[in-house]
C-alpha cells in the first residue's frame, strides 16, 4: 500500500511527464505547419529541412 505522500509524488511525476509530452507534440506540429507553408510558397525543401530539423521523409509527407 502506498502512502498519500507517495501517491501525490507519483501524480506530480505523471502530470509533469504529460505536460512535457504535450509540449513536444505541439512543437513538432508547429514545425510541420511552418514547413508546409514554406513548401506552398516554393521554398527549397533542403532549406526547410536545415531550418526546421525535419527529415526528408517528413518533408515528403507534407508535400502530399
């Protein structure tokens, strides 16, 4: 059986982990959105990859 203090510690850990995952997901979605807009404006995909850190595969998916 866990104590109330341990339970609160576990809850705080998972809350922090969830916030971190949400932040990372939002950051990735933002990069993809910017890359898609740049592609639509005719910006060179290599420049987009260099600026965003996206992979060639990720850029290719955005072209579709």
